[in-house]
C-alpha cells in the first residue's frame, strides 16, 4: 500500500480511451522492490505511526479552526454591535455601482490570457483583455451560494480584470470602507433581499436597499 501510494501512477496510465485507465498488462510488467520481510515490517511500522499521528493532528487542527472561526464571528458581530457614533447609509450612498460596465463572454468566445475573469463566486477563467482596473468589491448577483453561503458572497478584487454579469461591481473611495462593507455583507443574513426560487438572485434594485 505505501509503495503504491508513493508511485507516480500517471506514468502507468493509458490515455487511448475516453477515460484514462491503468491496464493489467502494464502493472504486470512493472518491477517493484520487495525487501526482506523484517525490513518491510520496519517500514510499515514507521509509516503506520506517521499515518496515525497525521490523522490525530488533522483532527486537532480541524477542531482548532472551527473554534477560531466561532471566535472570529463572535468578535466581528460584537464590534459591529457596539460601534459608536454609527450613521446609517444605503450602499449606493457610500459606493459607485459599476454594473453597466460589465460584459459577459461565453466560454467559447473567450481568448485565453493573463487577466482574471470573475463571476458570482470568484475567478472563472483568465482572458486576454480587461474592462476594470483598480480596487473593487464584487457581490454575487445570482446562484445557490447566495443562500448556502459556502463561500463569501462579497469579495475584493484589485488590478486589471474582467467581470461578467453574475457579480455586482462596487467602487469605494477608501480601502477601509470597502473592506468594512465586505466583512459586513458576509456577516449578515441577506435572505430578505434575495428573490427567485430555483435560481436565487440579488438584483440591483434590492442591493441598494441594504
């Protein structure tokens, strides 16, 4: 098992069919080093020990990460709740909406390049041109993630890039306001602003009501 786990199986693969496969004849013609049994036993003992330690460490780190996420959420919400001298504004009062500059390009019409092509949940592709250049906040316009929230629905981007029509594009005067709004939007329940059944949508009309 450990020996096969260390072998680069790509070198065994046959790509002649629809799916890459490893043929029996290929494996039968490959030589594998088999040391004396006592040596095998020592190798297995050591690697079994490392495997067990790795599993324990992974479990501990997962538990620690979960605890830290809860801690972060608690202090984030507490900071928002106790912020002094806060004034209330709609999004369109503190940012410029750049949605009218977005241009979707189907995958078949995209020309590969170095500029990130963004969609509702992040980078979809890389293209040879850009329509935005600077620091922006993207907010998911549609998709199941608006309700599932498995990934952030608001995320900052910088530099030259292209954005399709699945993400709202907002520009802010300062870094701090942009990041503040990004963190805030990712922390609140937006379900009351979302329409649609099978395809949830946060349209621009509802976006500016936040």
